[in-house]
C-alpha cells in the first residue's frame, strides 16, 4: 500500500529470513536487471520479484519489490504430491494391470501391467499405443470408440495381446483422469483367464 512506499524493507521485517532478499538486492544493484525468488517469511510462502528502477544516467535509483503470498498454492502442490505418492503406492501393489495413457500412448504402467504385457520394464511400455495391446479387431469398434469418448466403462470383456504375442482374456475398465496437466485415460485390466 501507499504507506509502505519509501520504507526500508529490512526495518519493516525484523527477521533473520531476509538474508535471501538482501543477497538478491545486492545482485540486482550489480546487474541492474529484475530477479525473482520464493522465500518463507512471517509464516507464509512468498513469490518475490525485485525490479531495479534506474535514473536518466542508468544508475540505480530505487528498487520496486513485489511480493505475492503463494502459501495456499504451495500447500495445494504439496497435497497433490502426497496424493500422487499414495496413488502410486496403491497402484504399485495392485494385482490389476493399470495403464495411464495420454493421446492413446502409455505414459504409466504399474508392475502388474508390466508383468501382463511381458515387457522388460515400464520404460519399455512408454509411448506404446494402448490399442496395440488390446485386441480391437475382436471388439465391436463402435463400442471401443464409445468407451474412449465416454471415458468410463465397467468390466468390459476384451482380449489383451502381450508383447510376446500371448492373448489373454481380460475385464477392462476405462476412466478419465489427468496426467501432467493433460487429459488422460486410466485402463484397469484384470486377467480373467
């Protein structure tokens, strides 16, 4: 606010956490270019941007400092990371094969999916088209397209073709999800042979 204009930042916040800000300001004085950083201060997480204001002779006249409280955003990020970690730990021990695809390419395969597919590792399944592993010739293509567009099915009978060419009867469940901020599909396959 206007009542803070011209005030000394270090006098306003008498805290040990200002060391990063002091280092940034020193760097800005030398380089005369804006810098941004994230810092914890006063019990919150701040995104801080510092801009040099130069006079007519290109000398540093003042510093403009903008701080945005991003505590809620950082908390949400941590909560999402914990949720992803829980999902992976559950997915890793699931007896069902789980594939996640983006634009029909596999981006994630749990250990059961690796085993079912006969791949050496999940890495060997990266970017494989999910349609190359599910026998769509034996399925009604209209139903397959409908499942993919709808994004959700329940216990649809299909056949899975392993990378070794083995045909395995499966129950298939497809649901919409997100992966790295992209629309994705999760395929859960249960071996019913």
